[in-house]
C-alpha cells in the first residue's frame, strides 16, 4: 500500500483527524489528503467526515489495502478479484525477480493442486501464493510447505474450528479437507532461487460449490462466515515468523499433525506403504512403521486408515 | 539434424554413393541431394566427389551435426560457437516447453558454477547443458547430478586419463578438477518440471587460460588433444542410459568415487563436518563418520584431507 495512505489509516485507526491536521502532520497538502482518503474509500474503507474530521468506520473485508493494513510482516499484497491461478502469477513475478510478494485472489478460474489436480476455487475463498527467496539448499524446501500448513492451522484457531494437518500438508476439519498447499520452486542443489507457496482455504465458500464427494468442507459450513482479512493476516504473520526459525517448524507441525499415531496407507511413486505413522523427520519425511521395518516416505498421497484389528 | 541430411550421412558413412543413386534411394531430386551435401560441407563435413560419387572423408570435430551424427540416444543438439551460458539458454528452452535438448558451446562468456561462482570456459572446452523432464519427485533430483558425474568419468575413460568423482559432482584427474556439474531445476514436491544438468569439461583447453591456482587441469594438459565429438557422444549416451535406470546410479557412482574412504572436511550451510566419508545414500547424501557419530550431509563443499595421524 502507498506509504502516505498507510500513515493516514494508522492515524484514523486511533482517533478521528481533520484534513488540515493530517496535512500538517504528514507534510502534504490538504488536497493530497483528500485524494488519499478518496482512494481509500475506493478500496472499500468507510471513512466518514463529521465535526471531528475524518472517522474510520470500517475496513473492507478483503483486498490488498485491507490485508496490508495492520499486517505485521513485510509482505506486499497483490490482489485480484479473479485470476486463473495465484501460483502461476507468483511464478511470473519470480521470473521478474520479485520477492516477499503475496498474490491474493477472491476467485481462481484455473486453480491447481498437487500433481496438476483441479482445485475448485469459488468466490469467498482465500486463494493466495507467497513468493519468497530463502537462502537455503533445495533439500530444505519441503519444510516451507510444512510451515505453511502450520501457519494455516494457527490462523484458523480464532475461527473456533478445530483443524489439524494430514501429512504432508492438507488441513482437515474432522476428516474433511478445508485447505491445501502447493509449493513450487526453482533452484540448484545448494540454493533455492525462489519458492512459491500456494495456500487455498475454503473460507466463506458455499459448500454446494465444492466437490463434496472428495471429502472437503468450508469454514462457512463448519462455523459460519469468517473474517478473511484476519485469517489472511494471521496466516502470513505466522508463516513469516516460522520462516525465520526453521528449526521450530517440525515441532510446531507435530503439535498440529493428525497423521502421527495413525495407521496410514501412503501411495508413493514407488508403490504403497502401509503401517503406523510414528514421526516426521527433517525436511518433511514421514516415518512409517511397517510389518517389515521402518520406512522413510518423502512424497506421496496419505490416507488415514482405521487401526488394524 | 535434418532427417534427409542424416540419411545421406549414414549412406556415405558405409560407402561412397552417386548423386543419382542417393536421389533415387531417398526419393528426392538430384538438386536436393546437392543442396544437402553443400549444407553438410558448410557444417564442416569433408565430402569429396570422385568417380564413385560422393565420399565422406571426415566428420567435423565438434558442432550440432557432428555430435548428432552417430549419437545413439534421442537428444537434439543446439550448438553455439559462443554463448553467455549454456545453462541459461537451456532454462530459456525449458520455459518454452522443450525437453531432451542439449545446448552445446565451444566458448562460454559468462559460465557459472555452483553458488554463482565463475566458471572459466575458453574455446576448446565441452560446455553443455542437458534439458530433461524426468517424471520424479524433486527429492530425487540430486541423483541426476550424480549420474552426470558418472557419465562424464565414463566418457573420459577412452582418453586414457584416470578420472574420479569428488562428492558430490566434481570430476578430478589426480587432485585437479577437470570437469564440473551444475544442476538447476524447477518443480513441486511431487514432481520435477524440468532439470537442466550443466556439464563443463576442460577438454582441448590451453591450461594457461584456466585459473590454475584453484587446482584445475585440462584433458589437453593431461593427455594431449582429445576427440570432443566422441567424448560428448559417449557422455550423452551414458547419461541417457543411467537416467533410464536410476537404481544403478549410486552403484556406478561408488565405483568412480575418490571421496569414499577419505578423510574429508565438508563446509555446509550449517557449519563444518570433519570425518571419514564412508558411503553415499540416495539421492546423494554423503555419510561421514565423525568423532561424535555418523552425519548425513546433503549439500556442501568437500575437501579431501590427509588421513589423521
């Protein structure tokens, strides 16, 4: 968000202020103040004018300015009402050399999940992709996917729904998927060039618009309409902070994981692994105790089974 | 290489043939035969005309047609006399959707090694980048770097130099580096989108043009001028075949590794690991027996030390 606009919002968030006062404090003209207030109104901020001056009455539910306002971590938001894919757009920005940008959209028309599977993304969801350039070897990349899952669960805590992580990165409520993550990257062995962490949350989404045969749900269906702005801010804040201390990610992941302790069937490119999921190992390897010994699973589709009789 | 041109070369490689015979056998006009022969001559093939017809007298030492002629694996060669970086060009082709293309150059003006280090690439070297799209998770990507190192050593065997691999992917003669590998990739956890495997061999390179203070050598310095075409073909063939049977790569790597059994110091992003290199583990993890136990090293700069007293 434009710097001056942010300063005006911060002022108005604490108390009303007159145009002349704002102009004086920010060192700009009264005409400029008026122009910025108009721009904020265009973005959906409701700013009344009364005897005390400008009064901030409400912040829009979603959008770039709304999410940036009050965001405590240095991500820049690029908002779209509708886009084909936030990950595709973030990859484009990666190619142009950007970083610490979040592409956010209300609707995706061609959303994709892992393995190019369709990801239905109706209006009302939180569809976002975070573009970062961590200075780590590509070997470490999977841990950022785990961090995104942890950040998502932490962001959902305030809505009252009890979410958990299914290895590696599905976020479930009960047994139904409420959010998913798709991480893409470019790099060489010694270092990641860029990572695009795509996170899709079925937030205020009419469950009738989701493919419920695949075991999905939405926050709206679980708990009623949620504050997308608050969830997005909390998610970005948690993700950014986890990124700064990668050693804590696995610990946090274990806290929220519903897979550990379960009997699982993991379908990997090399075949099926069936057994008890006992732990996770850096950077995201699932340890499965099978009948023939302990297996380390790096990638696959995981299914929770009922305990063996 | 153009299909008809390849057929003409194949014919002439076994015996001389007249223009009319070639025209008849290939179902093209005599004028077309003449045009293709001229194009081949332009590429450096020496084709004489005598009473028996066209006679293939020699194949050029290097170039796209030269390397494709007799190449037994399905890579297409894009040749440059001079290019900034074959890896950069291969990434460009990756972006355009290509695969199984080899970018080959006589000179690189801005060659790069791991961690963006300069890679001096004078005329006479073999500077190439292979663009492939293997259907594997990104976790497996490092094994293709090992395969490239194995393929390079196998390709050098015929020159008579005794080359070995220093973990993870330097090719040494004695203690000096004769070839290096830089693998770049894009993908998501479950699958590689593309891999660019860059291989640089100091082949017919005047050692005076190399930074000898860094412990490098060239094939020319070790054994005299080498056949770059034969080395490139052998390398591509070996790499392609290893790619088809990834399970054999580690076994082949162990055969050629000079690091195993040595005392090493590995500088990793997390600090130094000093100990005895005892084995390699999929997809390229070095196992080092240190004073405090066994460490698994995924990435770093490895230095061979003298055995501890």
